[in-house]
C-alpha cells in the first residue's frame, strides 16, 4: 500500500518507529501511526447514539473492512509496548477476545459513562444547549426563572455546563 503519511500528513519516515505499526490485511501491508489507530478505536467503541451503547467493529480506514482478529491483537500488544496508555474500552474489548456483542453486553455501563464524558469534552454548543433546555423542562418545578431566547447560547452553556453532566448521568448512566 503506497500511503507514506499518517492522517495528519506527517511523513512516516520522519516519525519514530516506536509509534508506528504495520499490519497485513489481504496480503497488503498498511502502515499506521498508533495515535491514529487509537482515535479510530475509541470512535468505534464509544459509538453511542443518544447515549445508548452501540459499539462498532474497528475498521481499516483504507478499506472500510473490519480489522482481522490477529491485527486487533497486534494493535493491542503494540500499544502496550509504547508510551501510550491503552484505552479502557479497548482493554475491555481485548478481554472479551474482541467479540463485539460480548463486549457490549459486559461493558454497557462503562461505554455509556465514557460516551457522556466524551460528549462533555467534544459536544457542540448547540447540542449542549439542547440538553440545558431539556434540563429546564424536566426540572421545571425547581427552576424559578426563564432564559430569554436572545440570551447567547455559548454563555448559557458555559454557565450550565457542569449541570449538563449531572443531567446526562441521571438520564442515561446505568451506574
């Protein structure tokens, strides 16, 4: 395979070999930067539409085909040899022998909580604003004020961000 850069277009030849891995799929060798694979892995295992755990198989981004079981093991052990910390979800996936159904059934609580954490870090202003309005609606008995519809969304999200986390845990966490 003729790709000689990572996903940020850094030349593999200029990177430390400790952070690279080569994987063979269908007699083709694909080279990856470990951090790129970690992003792919986390995105697939954290897939939780509306905070309901629906992890996806981890796929090769060049072919859109699931990685072979042997390559998932190669990735796992390579991560363990590097300075990167292995994501907890990937470790749990390893424990289930990379069985996606068993992983989901045994780790649904953890997946949901990690999805909530991920939303708190990466959710957009509009998405968070939606949950603030939902919080006001659900807890209307305890809220004795209204927010003018011209009040800036970003300021409202900044003010109520810590409460969004509590609402999401209340609504969606199984713990």
